[in-house]
C-alpha cells in the first residue's frame, strides 16, 4: 500500500491531538508516568548523547575550514534567496530566541546560588555558573542545528533534494529493504519527525507563556494566571497563524527582523543603564571557564559536577530539547540558506549566535547579580523562590526604564515564540508533502498547537513542559543517528568519485 501525503498528515494530526486529549482527561498521567519515564531515559542515554554532540561541534567546525567548506547548501547551482540580515534574523529567531529571554537573568543567577560545578576545579562561583549556562545554550546547541541543516542541505549529488528527511536514512540502510519497505520507513521517519517538532514547540509555547503571564501579573496586579495564560496563548495563536499563512518572506522574515532589532535595542539600552565593568568581567571570566569546559570538561562532564544527576535535569534535558527542535530548525535553515557556502553557514549558525549568547547572558544575569549585590534588592531570593519572576524583579529596580524593559521583553518573548511556531508549522507542512497547501490543514496544525499548549499551560509546571518538549526527541534519536551514517556514506561516495 502506498502511503499518501494526505494519510501522513492525517495520521500525524490525529496522534498529536490524541496525546492532547489524553492530557486533558488524565492530567496526572504526564506528571506521574511520562515524566519519570523520560527522566529514566535521560539517566541512561543522556551522557552518551552529550558526547555525540561534543564530537559534532568539533566536526562541523573542522568541516567549515576544510576544502569542503566551499560547497553550497542546496548544491552548486543553488542561489541565495534572502539578504544577510534577513537570513540571520530568521535563523536566530527560529533557533532559540525565546529561551534567551526566558533564562537571560534566571539561569546563571540560579546556578550561582548553588554551583553545580566543583569549586575545586572552578573556584569562581559566578564565572562557573555562566560557563555552565553557556554549555546549555551555546555552541553545542547551535552546532546540532547546523549538523541537521548540513545533513539535509543537499551538499552531495547523492543527498536527494534539500530538506529531504528520508534520503540520509535510505542511504544508511542501503538495499536492505524493498520498495514497499522504503515507503513505509519514510512514512515512519516523517511521522516521528513531525511528532518531535510538534511537541518540542508545544513545550516552548507553554514555558514561555508562564514567563509572560508572570510579567503581566506583576505589572498589572492581576491574580488570575489561568485567564492571563489563556489570553496569551490565544494571542500567540493569532500571530503565528497569520504569519504562517503569509509564508516565509512576508510572514516569518518580517517578524524575525522586527524581533532581532528589538532584542539588540533592548540589550544596548540595558548596557547604557547598568554598570558595564562587572558585565565585562563576568563575560571574560565565564568565557574562560566555558572554553576550559569545551576543551576538556565536557568530554568527562559528570566528573566536573558536584552531583551527576544535575545534568539529567538540565544539560541533557536541554540537549534532547534541541534534538526535538532539530528536524524543524534544520529543515528550515537548509531552506533559507540555499546558495550559502558551508563555511559561511557555520559562521552564521554556530559562531555568531554563540557570541551573542555570551553577551546576552553576561549582560542580563551579570547586571542583575551585581545590582543585587550592591543594593540588596532581593533579586536572587526572588529567583530562588520562583525563577520566572527574576527578570521582572530586576527590571523593577530600574525605574521607568525598567517598566519599558519589562513590556519590551514580553513583546520580544511573544514574537520569538510566534516565529518558532510559524517556522515549525511551515516545516511540518513541508514534511507531510503539503507545503503549498494553505487550506484547512494549515489552520488545523495551528489549532492543534494552541490546544496542546493550553492543556500543558494548565499544569503550570516548567519541568513538565521541558519533559513534553523532548517527548518526540527520544525516538527521533535513532533516526538522527541513521541520518548521520547515511550522510557520511554519501560524502565518502561523492569524494571517491
């Protein structure tokens, strides 16, 4: 039986909506059964996957500086479609812009209260906390996205068309299955990829809505989280639906450019308001520790930590979240990066975002921690009590400018989440073979994202949101490994010829 694109889309939608329905009917199932299962899985395979990403980070950098770095994403005949700024804005917004806003103040500050890294190895508490934050959000995450895009970017003449999720898998298995088996396998690969993308974005929407809700509550003195959360998810639904309807150039690119401009305006303004010297110091010290971790520490990561279980709840959890986002970010990056040389692509996708991440976390967390140290303003205590309020407690110390920062941050987060959601929907439509269909199924996917995010939001559990976000990443890990094997086979075959 031939699997049609229509049946793939219907099956994927049905599975995603069924999981949402189960969460509504049996809300405790996720927290009591699914979440512990995911934690157990991370405990067993998290460190191995971390080492794989470590290797891929160095491999992709070597690739960029090798003679192969001159090859083009999409093949030698591909042409550049978007301006440099529009291209960078889209890749950054799709990648993890919302996470930087959510954790910009909170994560480094939270780690500094109880440093996870051994102080005998990393004696500076603040620098070690920033370095660990950068391990979670820096080069490794962006390298994973870059690898996905390179694997799916049609770099060799045997790769299939750019963005083909199945071609590397088929290369890996060779002639071991017949034609019908290949069709079935391709159906399963795309189904799992859609599943990973969908729930990766659902967890992000729910998590980001928690932060936006907290900001609105504190600013407007409204004590109805459910009502505020419902309104925010509804507004997000409208934004990402309209953007997805307009497509990449008129929708996604326009929102991404707006948000990148807003983000850098906020960053520069903040640097003009707070003392700059402590920020420079934490950036330098934290980057030093980060480089130390990259070169030696991450290869024996558990031995660097006071408690190895910490990595299961943070670093390994994050990395599977990036894996869940990998299919959609990778396909999306391959799509918008047509005609770019590999070296240029790696520079823009791995190196520049890592530098921006260092500056962002240094500025926001460094300024907040230093302000709390000088003024005893209770920022760290507030973060320890509820890290979703750290950003707003800090900004409240800055007078009328702080009020502007709060509302700018909320808008920034709202649009970053929307750009991730609309990009994900467009990639899902591409995977199910309905890329040019702007009819009812587009709205069905948008509505499905809304319903699942809303259900998750009602649980008001940030750790649960992260667990749901990696729900599809665990089975997709097998596909990812097959894709890497297939890509290497293609490359060797291409070079030998």
